[in-house]
């Protein structure tokens, strides 16, 4: 099973900023969330986690460390680069930029990355996970955009579903590897 985990909260998240590739640590809430989500996942897989993979960003690595297995860092699980909008409050991004992002997956903000480019790298990472996550439990600690792309991969749909879905901090999506392809079992599971 492929178990996708979104990192815990950071100060930028708490402030409502677009974080992207800003490399911030978890805040106190995020540290608690990381511990809680690791415990939650352990209970869902009867304590058997075979492998942990994570984005190279600090918040993902800190969340991955809560699983108490040495994680493998994979750059394909990096968050979307928002370019000039990293560190900017969501509300301060011009509406025409949001509209263009929603309309065109190939749209690239200045010094950033398109959702389509992120989708290509995440789908490649997911394809590499099929064999590794068949009959094994592989945790991937990543970010909101790569997780939504992986969900789109599992459903065999366009990445534009990203705009119509929400993932909370320290949430879990589980994808089972079946003979006829991946099956999304859960979406946005959270510890309460």
C-alpha cells in the first residue's frame, strides 16, 4: 500500500502564506501533528511500515522522522514552486493569477513551476512505487500538491482535480496496489 502523508504545520502555514519551496521547520503544532499522524498510520497498518520516502524539504523530513525509520529522500515529491508568490499571503495573489492557474495546468508563475510539470514528476514517482508498494506498506511524506497529483494518478484523472479537493496538515491518503491498477482507499484521513 502507498500511504501518502502531508507534513505537519509550519509558521508559514499558520500565517496563511503560500509556502512552496520555502524550507521552514514544523512549528509546535506541526511537531505534535507529525507524532500523531505517525501513530495513526501505525494503527492502520498493524504497525508494519516497510519503507519511508520523503520530500527533501525540512518540514517533510521532520514529519518523516516521526515514523522512526530512516527515510529515503526523493526530489520528485517536492512541493510545487510558486516562484515569486512564495511567502505571499494567499489573499495577496492576484485573482487573475489564480484564474490562470486553474484554467491552464501549464501556467508557470514567474520563477515557478507549472502544475503540469509537478504532475509529470509525481506520476513518474508513483509509477516507480507500484512494485515497491505491492504487498508492502510504503509511507511517502510530502506536500499538498504532490499528494493531490498522486491521487489523480490513482484515479486515472487529470491533475485539475487538485482545485476541487482539500488536504489538511498531517492528513493521510491510502492507495492500494491491485492487479488492475491503483485504487484510492482513503482521502484526507486526519487524527482528531
